[in-house]
C-alpha cells in the first residue's frame, strides 16, 4: 500500500475560487459537443456531461473522454478520406 505525504491544502487560489467561483477556460475539444475545461486560478478540471452541464473531472470521466476523442478522430479521418465521384 502506498504511503502518501500530506500536502499543504492552503492556497489563495482555492480561497478565491471558493468565494467567487471558478473561471473555467477551454483546455481541450473532445468532440463537437464535449469539451474539457480547467480553472485559470486553481487548475481544477471539469468536463461537460451528457446533459451539457459541467462536472468535476474524475479518472473515469477522463478515461471516457479519451475513448470518445479517439473514436471521434478515427471517424473524422475516415470521413475526410472519403471521396465522391461525380456522375458522368
């Protein structure tokens, strides 16, 4: 079992975010509808859920977003390679 050392939890940026709220900026486009955000003050990460609302990023959501990104990239690549012939 891993032993972790305690880390200091006091941070002015965390206090700022707890008082005034997070200032999320776009960090990654996963698909056209799903995006990842990070707070510019405390670096907390969030993503959009299936209803379009922000959720705090968890390891499970990170894994889901990575899988969606790879599927979306493959689909976009396949779509761009498809060429149509004009009827003559």
